[in-house]
């Protein structure tokens, strides 16, 4: 067991470990568990760790939460001849970690995958398959070795946040391949400009639900990444960071980050209601299609099932809007498609430029490249025009409906990987990537950094201090990336050591990891800088008496433009209301418009 622990460097933060399985007559059950204390509850975790539809895949990773504890589990579908199991036994081995400022359950995922493989390695195809008491020995020893023995902070962790550079590149940084934050560039390429719709809802602390089909690991990772967009603004920083970066800034009424719930099912409706009452907002994912008929439980729905590589479509975003019920029991909310606004183009262009500076975004060959270059080029053009027309539809007040009609229709969901599984992770700005299990995995596991997610290698590894200082420069309070490489990848790899081949395996993974890290830090800092910019504009109106009418902030269309938002965009106006409600002490936004303002904005007068 010592050798097992030495391969899996995980913190001592476990408060529970459990095994959930599907019983032919009792349904989902927890048939084995260990807890650090009796007050740890495991109620309903058997549903979150075995969501509907998971019987279609062989392996998966599920993120979840329970009473403020973050957790993760490894799922396996194991063949069995046991009567009543229909040829397969569905099992998940999961853990809960202690409450802290930033829990990291993903640090245990490699160990859980090894443990559940070890659990069934000797019993597969046997009858019965249920593990014996002795089979739980490795899992029990792992729990005892990583059991939490400190003081539960209750998730507060006040003053512990030191910034993304320390988090991802500091002395105690988490640079493991399972770290969801490092997948940020990849997910931005999948969502495209619609990422900024998600970003606005995170800033406004809204309720966000992601609907997906199995496997669910990609959706769970998206939940974690979305919370990181504004994490630095929403969390309480350490005292040394607060003195330098928080001076004179608006403070939100919630000092904890948006809640990441992970996988939820219909049994979690009470949990959603309780999380809504806190006002923090939440992000969750589900495989239960019935949530599509319950829009009153969330504000934004992201449907990942509409992302199809063959039709170059991206995930579809829906906004939940209140409506007058026609009957006493009629629906109170309805879903309507929401797209990114014209004002999002400027910020997206900056994010796009950062993605393009990453040398890994244009790999000419290998496992990440499409087999048919002409199909890939066609996909890029189709997606580019689709994005342009979606912006046009949001901007044009008169002609959009006449010109667009039913031309842009989402194709039916396709979960077959285009041109084979190895095309998952094809790094291209336009188009979409397949969120299928076969595409997401190689050999049954999510591909780690350096195995195809990022593309080709980045320049030679630089020191941590250079990564922190040289990748970004600040201009007018907004983060701007100026340079991320000085040599081409071929020059760097072959020129640094002539005795090595151009793609030496000894440096390949480290160079890709370093490129992914620099790109992620630059993207996070750009999101943070944009948030600070808009909060500084809001602060200027809060401090101006002439712009106040009691608890209302009166803005003109020109004032809205100072936020770099569209003065006639309904979604941007709604975003300003969220911003004022969270950071303006509950103030209300009122926008006074006139025909003079309309002509001034359209024709550039005044």
C-alpha cells in the first residue's frame, strides 16, 4: 500500500468515502461507506453519483456536492453474469472532502480510478460480483491515510486567496492534469463567443444549469471552469492582496464565490431551492431531460446536446423568462434562446487573440488534427458565418427576423465523434468539438494535458517568475497579453539541444503544460480585468448625486456605452441590473431612452 500512496500525492482532506451501486430491486443504493464523523450525511448521493443514462458508458467521472462538501467519484460499468443485473453492474466509488476556501476533490480522482479498478479486477465476470469484506481493504486504507484531521473552516477560509499565479504556479500550486481550471482554453474554443453570456450570468450570480448526455465529465468540468471566471472578484483575498488590489473597489454583498453543485437529479430540487435563497447563485449539471420542462428552477440553461461536429453547431443557450400562466397550474416560466450580444465582440476578440497566441492552437498534424483538411476548413467557415449572423440578429432591431427566418436551426443531437475519437480536442476557434465519451477519452480515461487537448507543444519552459510577469501587460486597467512566445516550437525544441529529435518525448509534455498554464493565466486575468473595469464605471455613477434618484441609478444610452455594453440590448440592460444589485448596494438601474438617443447611437451624432 505504500507504493500505491506514493504514486498518488493527495491531501489529507477526506471526510467520507463510499461506494454506490445499482441494485436490481432496490435501485441506487450506498452499500459501503466510511465517515470521519457521524455528522457527515450521505443522503441522496447514490443518485448524484449514478445519474440517469450513465449505463450507456463504461467509465466516467462525476463531480457533486452534499451539504457544502465537494465530492468526486469514479464510475465503472462492469460486466457480470449475476442474475438480475442485465449483464452489467453499475458502480461508483466516491469521496467527500472537507469544507475549505477552495476544495480540490479532483486531486483524488486518479486514486479512485485505480481503487475501483482494483475492486473489480478479480471479480469481473464472476457470479456474484458484489465485493466481499476483504475487497474493501485498499479503499479503507486509502481513506485512513488521507482522512481529514484538522478543523473544519465551514468553507469560509477568509483571507486565504492569493491570486491565480500563486494558485496555478506558486510553490504549492495545483498543476495536476486533473485540475479543471487548466482546461479553460479548451472550453472557450468549444463555447465560442457564447462564453460571455455564461460569464455575465456568473458575475450576476444567477442560477445556471447545464444539460448533457452521458458521459458527464465534460459538463462537470465546465461547471468548475465557469465558477473560475469571476472567482478572484467574488472571493475574499488574503490581507496582503487586499491591501494592494482591493483598495477603492466595490464589494459585493456576497463574499463567497458562486456555488458549484456539480451533478444534480430530480431528488435535489430542495437543494436548489435552498441554494437559491442564499443569493450566491449556483452552477450545476444534469442528465435529467425533465429539467427542460422546469425553467422556473434556473435562470440560464446550456444544452450541450446540440453541439454537433458534423453541422458545426455550438451548445445552445436558453434564458428562463417569467410568463403569465394561462391556467391555475400553467407554467410560470418559459425558455427562450439567448445569444451573445454585439457588445461581447470586443472582449471576445481579446480572448480570441490570447487563444491564437498559444502555439498549440494550430497543430498541423497528429492526433488532434482532422483527417480531412477540406472538411475542417468548411467547418470553420460555416461556424464563423453562424456567429456573425447571431450577433447581427441581436443588434438589428428591425431586419433580423426578416433576414434570418428559420435559416439557423440547430441540428439534431449527434454524439458520434466526427472522423474518429482522436478528433476530440481539435483546437480551432470556429466550429465545435464533440462532447462524446469516445471523443473525450483515450483508453477509457479523460486525456491529460500533453495527450491531445492542447495541440502541438509550446515554447521551451520558462521560469515561474517569467511566466507571471512576461505573459501579460496591463493597459488602462485592462489586462492585455503582449507576447507568449519568441520562437517557433520547432526552433525551440530542436534549437535548444541539437542532439534531440524535433519532437523529443522528454520535453513534449512539459512544454505543452507550460503553454496551457500561460494561456489559462492570461485568460483569467483578462476576465478579471474586464470585471474590474465595469465595476469602476459603476462606482463612478454610484458616487455621482446627479445620477441618483433615491435608490435608482439613472443612465442614458451614452452612459451604457461607457460600460462597453449595448445601449439597446435587452440582455446588456439586464446584466447591468444584476451588477447594480450585487455591487451597488441593491441599487436599481433605470435607462432613459429617446428617439434622439437612438439616432445618435446609430448615426454617431452627439
